[in-house]
């Protein structure tokens, strides 16, 4: 029954794709154009019903009601069945101002907290793959001698890093191991300017997310931004 419903109403599958694409609208639209009838996508993982996803679902219902009022029930139903990304797009655009406000507020609070931790050493890790495993190995090597905090799971975006700083860093934390993710040139630079790491680790450079970066050379440039923005002499 659930499989049949997911084929008819693929909104959860599409939200799942939107989530694993890091809520990148352009990448999501390209994916849908390429795979408009692909269904039953949640095999390796399931959609995580985060606060963001819950807000988007509420806004999707809001936009369905608007469409129903303007276009009528049957036309709205056809759009919902065959073009559900339309509702995801509109919902995300509606949600975006709130996200920008919340992101800026969170990052500002995280910066203030970092500035108050004068003895904190930050190790930043980036690379095409192996970031999480390298972070976990470093944590295992250091935690017995130092008070260490690492970013949980694959929290490697400004929001994830800010939330980790606010939730887990304490006045006695000595080392913070931060995983940095990137999808374009400039992403690592922004994260290093935010964190001001003292040590940098690049695990590997490979053609991961090549469709976003455009070339292997661009991937190399993006990852090297970590070293370029470390303190001189470190």
C-alpha cells in the first residue's frame, strides 16, 4: 500500500533527493529533469524528518491549498502527482528568508563563542573523501590526553559547524576537530575565515562532485583554500 502511494505521490522521494543534494535547488531541478519518473528512491537511507523538512512539509501543504483555491482540485492533484517539485521549489523559496536569518544568527553566536575560547586549537579537515574517517581516527588518538570535540556525523556546513560549536564546545575544550565540506570554489575559504583553524588536513583530491565543480583543477583549488588560509608559520 505504501509503495503504491509513493509511486502515485512521490513527494517524499523528491524531498529525500532534495535533502541528499544539500537543498541545492538548481541541482534538484537538474535531477528531476533527468529522472522525472524515478520512484522508490529511499533504499540506502530514509528521509530524515529534520526541523527543516517538517517546515517544508507544512509549507507544501500551504501551497497545495493555494493552488487548490486558484486552479481547482483536479488540476492541483495532477500537478502534485507529476510535478511535485513545483511545490518543493515554492516551499523552499518561502522558507529561504527564515533560513538566512537563522543561519546568520547562529553563525554570529558561534563566532562569539569561538572568540571567547582563547586556548582552543582547531583542526580543519577537508578532501574529496575520507574526511569523516580521518576525523574519527584523530579523535581516537587525541581524546585520552586532551579534551576534544569533533563535528558529529558529516556536519561540514556553516550551519552544522555553528550548531556543533554552540552545543558541544565548553570553556575547557582544548581541541576542536572540524570537517569542512565544499561544492564550489570559495566554500572552504569562507569556512576557514569563520573557524580560523590552526592546523589543516587534506585527505585526498579526486573527481567527487565533479558536476558541481566543473573540473578536477577546480576541486584542487577549492581544497587548497584550506592551506592558503591557515596562519603563517603554522
